[in-house]
């Protein structure tokens, strides 16, 4: 089979449906906001993000399996660097979750408020946690680390730390606002310093956790406060990972490679889409499936059923020595 023929077989216009829908949704949103507010920057802002994610998704769909991850990495870089460099530093805004809280308290409908409402609250009702897999500026860095094959989740309730982080962030903003009269947390020099320091802290914690647990996404699983609203609204996502039960041989390749430790086959073999709100739609499971049993699909079902792979408990040193 010639290389041209292989490319034709790999490329399928149906695979472009999701990239085109995502791109069109962002362009439409930018156009509506521009026409309603007169702010041409809204069209540029959302148009850029939509086109960047669309290009990444399109490359992922079109490239051969071994090169597919390049599409996602490109999307992460294009969107992540844009939001950090343009919206935050150039725009002088705090794009951390605290910046959104400050914006809501001050009644300023600035970039952080718009970003969180669209990417973290209402957007996931359509596209799930696609932000986490294709646009997050924290994941942009963490995915460069070498621990792409996690050993599973820590057993117990370690994931509750992200809820604690969310509450502490909200409490910190409330204390600064009501207790100390601090009003510069959304926009301006103080807001920018808050964002830079906070983001560096996120990177530091994320990298430290990745090396400690040998897991690039440990920060996402246990610490990230942004997952709190994401897990609520992504339950209603129209876009999820679907599959064909008759093709799945339960080889567990997708489970072993899933960066979020989701037990994918248990959904598929039960004739369900992947209903876990931990899914970031990175499509790694689709890439590694030798039977092509998995695909992105639009539909109506309620998510929230998290079937996750946990780490095997460590055996006592005596038991290991006995073996």
C-alpha cells in the first residue's frame, strides 16, 4: 500500500465533524459578543481559541496514530501561551480562579469572568472537559514531563483536596475583599502579580507532584480547583468518548495509557459512553485502541459515574522479601 493510499485511509471527513463544530461554536460566540457589545476583541479572542483548538483536533484526526499527539500538543501551546501572554500579561488581568472571584465581586465582566463562565461552567455542557485536554496552560507544561503512563489513582479520598483548594481560594478572596478592602485582584498591576505568582505556584506544585507520584496529571487529579465546576457541568456534556462493544476485546490498553486513570472498557462493554467527569477528552484511549473500538461522539446522557483505576497497594517489605 502506497503512502498516499495510507493517508487517504487514515483521513476521513467524518473525523472532521468535531473540529469543525468546536471551531464554529467559538467563532459564533465571538461574533455574537462582538455584535452585542461592539468589542471587536471578543471576535479575535474567541476566534483565535476556536481556530487553535480546531486545528489541533483536526490534526489529531488526520495524522497517523503515532503522530496524533502532536495535534493536541500544538493546541495546548497555541491556546495556553496565548492566554498567558495576551489575556493575562498584556491585558494586565488575573486569569487564576481568584481573578474570576474578584471580577464577580466587583461586577467587572473582564476576561477571567468570561473565560471561566464559558470554558469552565457552560462550555463543558457541550464539549465536556475539552479545556483540560486541549487548552489548559498548566497541562501545557505538565504534559512535557516524562510520566505519561500513570500507575493509577491514589486510593482513598485524595481528590477532595481540590475541593478544599477551591474553598480556600474563595475564602482568601473573601477575606481580602471584605476584611482588608482589597479591590485590585481582577485587573491592574496587583492582579497581574497575583496571577504570575499563583501560576508559578501551580507549576511548582504540579511538577513536584508529577515527580513524586510518577504521574503528569497528579495536579489535575488531586489539587486543581478548576475541576470543581468542571466536574459538575461536564456531567451534561454532549461530546463524550463512545465506542462499539462488539469491537472491544477488553485488552486494557486504553486503561493503562489513560492519563486520568479511567476504566474505559467497563463503559463501552456496558453499551455506554464514557460517563466519567474525569475524562479530559485527550483521545489517548482512541489512539491506543488496536481494534478502533473508540471514537468521539455527540449524544444525550448523564455523566458522573466515575470508574477509575486505583494504584495497587504496596506490599510490606517482609512480604516482598518472602516472595
